[in-house]
């Protein structure tokens, strides 16, 4: 089993798809990595030679910011926005959508399915 940046890469999938298991590498970037290293995208991970596996591992570790390093950078960027007090930072603090989405409806997933408006989720009382 190939291990890159602390992630076990699945053996039965094509290498182009299995590279996307690494946080920070998507389908298009996986294709660019394989093109740069001149490795076929159709080959299965288990069929890679030891040399090809080492080339991929070296390239990813030297040239890309992935996994913990990338998560740390994103966290620092959000922290900086909060400290500056800009609009995006305050949206992060309040747990609301940051990128201009509407909030009258359709933002329950961002807020954790909390109903904050007057009529939503209200239980009607019976009159006797």
C-alpha cells in the first residue's frame, strides 16, 4: 500500500483517483502531477513500481502544500480575518455563510440546522 503525506492510498483504484484521497489534491491537480512525472493515469496503484511510487511521494512532499500544512494555513488565514475584523472574519465568527449566499433560507447546514427565525420550528399551543 502506497503511503503519501501520511495518507494510505487505495490499491484497487486508478492512481489519478487515488491521489485525490490526499487533502489538497483534487482531480485536476492529480492529473497535473502525473503529467509532470510522465506516469500513466490509467495504471492502478498496486501496479505502480517502487520507483514510480517514490517519484510521486517526493513530488508531492517537495512541491505541494497538503494535509496538515494546508489545514494549518487555512486556519491561520481565517484567524487573521477574524483579528482584522473584516466582513468575512465576522461571518466566520458568527457561523454564517461567508461567500455571499442568501440567509433567509438555505443556510441551515452552515448554522448546524438551527432555526433562528420567529416562525420556524415553533410549536402551536392548544386553546381550551
